[in-house]
C-alpha cells in the first residue's frame, strides 16, 4: 500500500457516525441509492445492513423465547407447590 493511503478497512473505521448515516439519509429523503465504488467496501456495507436487519428479528425472537420460558417456569412452580402442603402448614 502506498504511504499515506488508507485501506478500505481503515477508511471505514475512521468514518464518523454522521458519515455512515449519510447514504441512508439520501435514500430516505430523495429515494436515491448511494453505493461505494469499491467492491470490497460495497460488500462490507451490504453485510452491515444485513446484520442490522437480522439483529432486530433475532432480538424479537429472543424476547418471545424469554417470555415463554418465564411462563413455563411459573407454571412448573405452581404445579410443584400444588401437590405439596406449604411449609407453614407443616410447622
């Protein structure tokens, strides 16, 4: 690499959050797609967008699973207590 030139990875890491959101704002406001000319950068951007899209879906599934697990644990706790007398009753 020539001295003074950044690699694609270095250029991406140095981008500010505002610079990263700029293409999204252009597409939202004008309906235009701004894509990088470098194929590696374009691939990286596409992968980041895919990760952001799937992260929301994974979080939703995780929340649903945790809620179902909590309901199941509560049901098991109620069933286990229903078959036995309480400790206070035995004292």
